C-alpha cells in the first residue's frame, strides 16, 4: 500500500490518509476488480474515488477523496506544486484518469492542419495514451494513434488490462476556399481499445453508419460507453433525425434518435441491441430508458423493474438494491418499489456503498449517508 500512497498523497497535509487497509464492507466497489466502468462521476479506486474538474473558479484537476474520512488530495506527487498551474500532475492527467497496476493513465490529443507543398491543406490527428508512475512520478507514452480523438468526458470500460473507449474523427469538412473545419460532435464514431500492458491499439471501426441518410446526423452523432452487463459493453448512440422548433419539442421526442449497441467481450463483435437506451451498466445491473414512453428500466438477471418518469432521464445509478434517479431527485427501493425523495441532496449523484454508508458526490463535494439518514430525507 505504501507504494501506491507515494504518488497520490506525497504532498498531502493529511498523512497516510488514502490507502489504508482498514476492514470495510462494500457494495458496488471496484477494489481489485478485473472489470471496471469509469466515467466523470464514477471512478472508484480502492477505498475512495477520483474526481476531475476544469472549473477555474474552484479546485482544478484530478483529486482523490477517501471514503472513510471524506478528506481529499490532488492527484499530484510534487511537494513544491501549488496545484493551480498547468504543470501540476493533477491537471496534466485531465478528465477520467485510469489507475491500473501502479500507473495513472490518461489521454492527450492534438488536431491541426498541415499546409502541403501543393498548396492544399491536410487535417491530422495525433492522439496518445500516456501514463505516470505512482512509484517514480515519471511520465511515458504507452501508444500513439492517428485515426480518432478519444472521448475523455464520456465513459471507459476496463476488462483486465484492456481499456475500451469511444473516439471520433472530428468530422473534418473543407469549404470552397480550402479551409478545414472540425467538431467533436458528428463525424464517424469509433469503438477502440488499448492493452495497458503492451500498448496494442485496436480500432473496431465505425459504430453505426445507418444514420448517413440524415443530413443532420453529420453534425450531431455521438457515442459513449455506459458500462457493461452480462459480459457485453453497452454504448449509447444518438443523432439528430430532424430539426424541431423548440415549441414542438415534447418529453417523448426532441428530434434525436437514441440507439443501443453492445460489444461482446468474448467474440469482439459489435451489434445493435434491443435493450432500451443505456443510462449505466454496472456489471450487476443494466439501467436503461425508454424515451418513447418515459420509463426507466432496471434489469438484474431474471429480475426487471420499471419506473414511470415525467421527463427524460440522463443520470441514474443502482447502489445497494436502490435505484437513484438524479434527473427527478428521487430514489426507489427495488425490494418493494417504494418511492423516496433525495431531499437536500437532489444535486448529488449516489456512486457506491461503503462501510454501511451511501457515498454521494456533487463536484468536489462528497458526503456519506447511513440507511437511516437516507430514509429521513
């Protein structure tokens, strides 16, 4: 444990805080897990959680919050670092850093245009997966690739030493004067993977081409990993079918089509799924949403739970057999489907269950509630 502590808390004023070996009881914990879903608000490591922000009016960069004490420290080992410059490791690792085998992994990408000798312009992508050692604080490049820009604000899924992510070709478009325009929304959406141990990079190709008949899809399509369930990675895919005036938008339809794709981890094949649009798949549960009839669905093996909603759901989680719907500030006990309010914590997301408490986050703010405190909201 001391080796892991060195990288994350060498500068902390709270000594020996982060990776203690205290006895604990956890549900939905990913400690030493062979599989792990990571997104902006669900990045659990051992007995705590990583959170990142680019909010320049607040604490900036990646921080680690320990569940036992709720104390947090920057993800930086430089004892002379002020943690408010671009040289800080906590800022360098960006959003959604991945901790695996004593390294912190993170993506960087550069996109620009080359002026060719012929007078034409050529768009290029230089993407890298880098890592910093938690033992020595040394940086190195794991692999370079040039066919897509990783979606660092979406979701990743780690299956052992393989990390899966989505990326885009940035939809490069050339106008009549030769100028090239790009966007991180639209263009081709790819599913990719990297072996964290040997750097092998694989692009499995375009996730979906069936939306090419829609002109609006070119500038609106988007794909992101929402987790895994039953040994399949689930991908949320959306594109704009038609422009709809604001006054004609309804809770059931806003002009966008939502599709679900699944990637079989055994066969390495990608296909469209009949399951509702994934909100989160956390290995034990699949949480999806039917936009057409505003229903939130939870699938757990042979069990299936349905909750009617008044609006579209964007963020939800299942923790300790309870469904938390942040979009409507409610939670449901799946054992009896009783409905409860999130009360003063309506802006918080419930991420996991640790030592008899529910862990809730809102930006850098983290709180924990006992079962009794949750019921009293």
